[in-house]
C-alpha cells in the first residue's frame, strides 16, 4: 500500500455477474467476480478475446449495469443511481481514455482537456490543470485541433482530459492500441507518473504485455472469471501467464 492509498478502494465489484440475452441464447460475460482497485494504484486487465475484460471495465465505470452483484466507485453503489446521477458521477469521479482518442474535432486541445468540466458547469482547479498540461508536454499545442496533432499528441490530450478533473479513478481501454511504440511508451510513462506523483488511480484494459508491465498489478480474466492476480509484473511473466490460460 502506498502512502497515498486510502482504506476505501477507488472502485470494487462484489459478486458481479453480467449476462447478455435470455434462455438458451444467454451468454455470461462475468461470473461472480470479486475485485477491488486500491487508490493510487495502476492495474492492467488482460485475457483472451471474449474473456470479459471490457465488460468488467464497463460495469465498474458505470457504462453498463451488472445483472447481479454490486459495483461501487468509492463508497457509491452504482445501482442506487438514476441515469442522471450516474452521468454526473461519471463526469466528476471517472476519467476515460480510449484507443480511438475520442476527441471533439472542432475543439482545440485546451477545449478538449476542459470539456468534462465545461459540461459539468465547473471551472476546475486551474493550477492543477496547468500542472497536467505541462506534465504531458502540451503547452505549445493548446490552440491546435486534433487534426493538427499526431496520434501520440492526441492521446496525450486524452490523458490530460482524463486527469484534469482529478477523478477518483481513470479507465483506459487499449490506450496505446493506435500508437507507434515510441508514442505508446510516452503515454504509458505519463500514466505511470500520474499514479506515482499525483496519486491517481488507473485501470487499463490491454492486449499488450509491454503496456501491462507498466502497471503495479495485472488481473487475468478467462471465461468471465479472474484466474490470476499478478503483482510486480514483467512482460515475460505476463506472456507466460497468457500462454498458460490459452490466449
């Protein structure tokens, strides 16, 4: 446990099951999963295609609802929230980084970074936002629109946007998937720094063993269940585990 970690998990799922469809056509994507994500920790989620990685992340992030069991962000039970309150919680407590960047093309880099706070009618902490912008090296790109930025720069804007509102937790879905190795390494370094220096909590779904090795912990899923929980991961150990679970 780090000095910035609290007793309350940043997010957790208790006996979480997610089933799609009914009857003979029903598919169970998650099966009685129990997992906690400690504050100020970087966790990667890995597993074969169809193992439940994205479903797990979507249910923790409030983008999808569990069929049974409970999902919490901090002490907030997501099932207790109506759609409007759930949207407000995601906007204020959750940051998202996607493989496809998901930037608004008509907005500048600075406007994209400020977007979650603008939508919530908040100004945000200016000093903190300036720190984030300088940390990801975007000071001289703030007036540029996404089309004027490289892929690596666009993803750095997305990372800055996720950090800007100081959310309880950030979810990253294949954040380096569309980047070359150098840009991907830069983005992972920024995410790692956000955890180590700013006490941010990050949960990342990835297929990339090298990306997952940047995390403090790697969860391995197979057939909707967590089959291994690895601390102090290395790319070699991750690849060996992936081979053993049949990916």
